[in-house]
C-alpha cells in the first residue's frame, strides 16, 4: 500500500483548485472561461486519484485502509485527532462524489452564465466536504464536514436556483441544521463515555454504551440522518430543494447528500448502538413502508418532472433504510449498492430533466410530449435510465432492490410484501412520466425546433450509463469490497444483541 | 501589620501604566488641541500595545497587590489580552469614522483608555470595593462615549439611556455588595470564600439576597435577559465604533468579573446561583434568537445577536467547572474576532458619505463588492456557529462543558436556539448573495479597517488550523481560577 496521504489529497485538492479560481482576474468572459477550465481539471485530477484509491484498495479486509492520523487539538484529555481512513462502505461513496462533481461541472458548462467563478468555487468546496465526510474517522472532523456541506449547497440553491429559491434554500438549511446539532450533542455524550472522539475506538468499544444511553444516542443520530435520507415524515424539504436547485445542484443533492443519512446509519447506528437499533427496527420498518408507498403514490400525481423524480428518490431511499435495518448481510450490501445505483440513476434523471429545462425553461410535464420524433438520442438515454430506476434486471437498480428484498424477506415477510407493492408503483409512475414526455404526438409548435443532445451532453450520459450497466451485469466488482466491511458490521451488531440475550428477528 | 509596608504595586503594573498613559495623552491633547486627534489615537494604540506586551511578558503567575485587593493571574492575563485588543481595534476603526462624521476629538481615545483601565481593574478585582471602583471607572467613561456624537439626538438619547439604566444597575449592584458586606463582615474575596466554605449549609439568607442583587447588577452590564432592554437602543443610537466597543470589551470585562465573583468567593454556593444563571442563559438564548428574526436594522440585529451570545457564554458559567470556564473563555476570544469583523463591515456601509444601517442596503453586495460580502458571510456563518468557522468551535467547547456538568437540557435548548438564530444570520447572507444589487457602497475603505477585516476574516475562517494557543490559554486561565 502507498504511504503518501492519498485521502488528504483527494479531500483537499479541490480547495486548491478553488483557491486558484479565486485568484483569477481580468475580463468577465475570460474569468468565466478560466474558472470553468480550472474546475474541470481539478475535478478530473481528483477523480483520477479516487480511482487510484479503488485500485489500491484491498477488498478482502474489513479494516480501515489508507489511515492517516495526527493530533489536531489536545487539551486536558479532550483530544480531537485528524484521523482519516476508508473501508469498503465508504470507498464507493468517495468515487461517486468525485464522479458526480466532475459531471456536474461539465453539465453546468454552458447553463451557468452569471457568477461562474463563484459557482465553480462552491462546487469544489462542496466536493471537499463530501469526500471528507466519507473519509473522516474522528467525530468532530466528521461533524465539521457533515455540517459544512450546508453552506455551499445553501448558496448554490439560493443564487442559481429557480423562482422560489430563497424559501427552498432556507428550508433546506434550517431543516438539516436542526437534525445535525442534536447529533453534535450525542457526539459529546459519546466522548464522555469513551474518553475520545475517535470513531474507530467507539466502533470497537460499543459495549461501553448501556441500553438506556444507546436509545438516546440512537435517537439523536436518527434525527440527523432521517432528515438527510430523507425519511417520511421529515422529507418535505427535499421536493422544494430539488425543484428550485439548478440541475447541477440537484445532481449533487440526489446523488450524494441523500446518501449521507444512509451512510451514517451503516457507519454509526448499526455497529455502535446495536441494542437500540434492534429496539427501533420496527419504527424504521414502519416509516420505510409508509415512505415507499406514500411517496410513490404522491409521485404518480406530480405534474412537475423534477418533483416527480424527487419523490421517487424518497421512495428509493425508503428501500435503503429498510435494507439497512433488516440487519442481514445481503440486505445491507443491497442497501449500499442501491444507494450507489440511485446516486447514478437519479443524477442521470435530473440531468435528463435539466436537458429539457435548458431548452424550454420549464419542468412541467404537460408542456412536453412526442419528443421521440425530434430527440431520438435523448429518448434512448432517458429510456435507459427510466428502466434502471424501476430496477430492470441488467441494470444497477435490480441488484440493489433484489438483495434488499432477499435480505428483508428473512426478517419480515410483511415488510417485504409492502415494499414489493411499491416496486409496481414505481414502474407505473416512471413509465407514465416517460410516456407523457417522450411518446404521444408532437403538438406544440415550440417543440418542433427542439435540438437533440449535443456531444457535450452525450459525454455526460455515457459514463453514467456504462456504470449503471456494469453494476447491473457484473456487480461483483463493487460487492467484493463492500462485503467484507458489511459482514464485519453485521457481525458486531449481532454479537451485541446475542450477548444481551435478545432474539434476533428472523423467520423460524 | 501589613499596612505598614508600602503596597506592592507590581500586581497592578499594567493598570497603572495605562492610567498614566491616559493622563499623559489627555494633557498632550489639551495642549495641542484638535489637530492632535490622529496622533493621540496612534499614541493610545501604542500605549495599549505596550501594556499588552507587559501583560503577556509578565505571565500568568499569581500575584496579589494592594493588600490583596487586586489579583493578577492567568485568568486576568487572558481576559486583559482580549480587552486590550478590543480597545486598540476600536480606536483604530474609529479614527476615520470619526473624521468622516466630523466628531473627531482627542478625548475619544483618552476616554477609551480610561474605560479600558477600569475594565482591567474589574478583571483583576479581588475585593468587592476594587470591583466597584473598576466598574464605575469603566461606566463613567462609557456614558460619555455613547453620546459622543453630541449633535445627534439619537446618540445623546443612547448616552442618556445608558446612563440612567447603568446607574440603576450600579445601584442594585452596590446594594447587593453592601448586603454581602453586612452579613459576611468582609469585602475580600479570599475571606468570603473561606467563610462560605466553612459555614457550608448554614449561609444566612441575607447573603443570598445580596448575591442575587449582585447577579442582577452584573446581568445588566452583560445585557443578559431580562436586563437587556437598553442594548438594542444604545447599540442603534451610539456611533458605530462605540456600538462595536460595547458589544466586545465591556461585555468581556463584566463577564470576567461575573465569573471571578461566582467562582472565587461564591464557588461554594454554586448550587444556589446555578439556577439563576441557567435562567439568565435560557432567557438570553431564546430572546437573542427570536427577537431579531424580523429586524430590518443591522445594528439592532447585532445587539440581539450579542444578547444571544451572552446566553451561550453563560452556559459555561452555569456549569461552574474548569471546563465550563474554559469554554466560556474560548467563546469570548472567538466572539471578539467575529464581532470586530461583522461590525467592521457595518462600518463600511456608507453611500455618498452617509452611513447606512438597513440590512436591505446590503442587497447584491456579492456582486458589487465580492470581497466584502465574502468577509461578512464568513462572520455571519461564524456567528451562527456553522463549521468549519471559528464560531463552531466556540459552541463546541461550551456544549462540551454543559454535557460534562450534566446540563443536557440546557445544551439541547442551546442547540435549538442556535438553529433559530441561524435564520436571521442567513437572512443577511440572503440579502447579500441572492438579492439584486440596490446600489453600490462607497469605495475607499480606510487602510486600517481593511487590515482589520482581513485579519479577522482569516482568523475566523482558519481558526481550526491552529486552535492550540487560544484553547491552551483559556485552559490555563480557567484552572488558575480554581487553583487554591
């Protein structure tokens, strides 16, 4: 393994790019052009580095790898360390973050025409925070990244967003902030129990937390992660944020920010508070089932494309939370794959919506129809991602959903059945959307002159499509690194519940 | 008999130096007249720097002076440093402001030096008498400074309001002090502490009533709810550099005094006064976060913000532990930087020579003046406590202490109000970044103001890179209070 601080490089290199952009001076045209190119090259290099990470990663080990550790603040026993490291669960989220940042920057190339410099800086800062979240192995460090994400996202929605952007930006910021401050208190409580803010230490000494304490800590973390996921009934910030955010912002929101909640559950709630997790599983199952069915029905009734995709995201994330708390190895692996797959597919769907918005400046479904006659390439791309979203075998969506259902079936047949109903609903609303936008006859005059995808747009979709197929046809490349870490987490959780004499929830 | 030996002046050396400098500058200014304003200002800053150097070089070793009336320890060094920096920065920032507003007079820096002397006495007070003398020296200078723009009705009103309410609170404080003296028979902190520790539960109620009066009087000075009413009016009316000064130095000194009184002599009564402090803290946090939501005037907004911050500062005091005091001191240091920065930007809000105070006047600042908008953005996110700015670490240490002292409820209220408070800071960010430009601000910013803004913005944003010195200093200061 390499000994150079590759995680720090991946995390902080975007900031270097942002600093360069900050220093660009001159004519507005030249500034915008230079800002775009610097951002593109920075994100390309960062992505390449993260691929190196994947190549060098040892998939057989459940230990944290590429570990970096240094003392940051030491005082009277209160030590905050700069501790970075990744395991199989975080590895792919880092890759997803760097890839989607790159794609967002390319997708915003022409669309963002004013304050380009600020836009690119915001995205690079956002990238640093996102990657940092998945690398951090110290609670305070994690929290700094976790909450830091809010600032650039708030600005992205507020400055480059749509009509009602201010309301949405505030709602997004305050909603998520409220959740995360409660987590901060829980982190401090953990410190007093373990004497350190080190995540790895807390993971290995979960027995320090009594059942009563676990319940409180679990709830505090839940407050933060449930809002991020978002779970029903704290999901209402998401449709607003998505509709108003610029396309690139939606891509990051759906692709990465929604995954923070799921990642948090897998990383913290399961291994650290196993008894509370066991105790609260029925709650999660109930909320997930409601989320999956209710938001699917809501999605069916939407007249705005972006809102529809946003609600479908909530439904898909309901699947994820269900899988995570089924607490079987298959289901948790499925949940991680489902998150990755959803990161790619929803990002692509938002980009599809963005393509149309770019041409007609509306998200309204009724304004379109018959696009297949003018935009055949676009129709093909959108068909591919629509099918991936509904989980057609051969696409990434299938692998995740299948593993989740498989794992959940062993634990709760009812839950599994309810979720399977939603699969049917998801096919309905996605295909219904597709029919209304792409098929039927082309009636509107302004659609006659609409242009098909440009080479730049094709270049955005091709890598996403290839990844979706790769993940669907040969998921082992992704599952292998994930499996070791997930098995380790499940084993930890089960050992704790067995030791406490709790019956593991499973079919006889 | 100790009274036969000459008093040991070394403990009060910085205070004496500063008082001497103030007198010398007063004579210098009186002889040279108004022409000397700029040189008096620079000389005042120079003397503050010299005193700061003396304070820092002398170190935190515990010294008693004037027969135990004055104590100099690590705690005093830490807060003295903050207060001296705050005063120096205020004099620097007021120079060009006063000239533009045609209120430049050489008395201004002299008065600030006198007020600073009073604050340093407060911080080092080890006796009820010394406490009161320091407090009044500070107050009298501040009453004048508040109405320094004497031709403006608003400024005069602010000064008068501050004077009347300040006099009232001083009266309450004095009444409390005399009750304490009456029931304890001593004014020395050391004797009080010995007495209270020895008597245990059998403390006379008169003493408790006296303590409550002292707390009320000091709560006025730090503008904790429900003794905060003067704050928004005075901040709005006073000249802007003076408002900034009120938001930092006197508050820090009064809070230091509060801490010293509560911990040193009344430490054994922590169970009795904690509930009062918890109440003050909760009330301040709630009012500070809710009252500013619809505030259109940025100076009043900052006043409410400072009330809210006092609530957080008091959490550390309520904990009553070394960790709590450390948290409060870290918070104070970071608060200094955030506030100086934010007020510095307010000082730049000038259009065609007229000062602006409405938040709406900042509309579109990110496009007309990106650097200034970025700086204010950093300060506002810091005030809201969003990582990775310094403001987050301030709150972190405070909540850390609260959970350590089993004040979880207080911590939960603290984080919830911080979310509510984030709303109005974000509102200013929204005006700057999301709204269309309404008109440009005047371009030239005085060089010293530019420098201060740059330094405070860098410190606020990059505090996380090197937090050691501040936190280490605060920890040493806090433990010096508890050392017996």
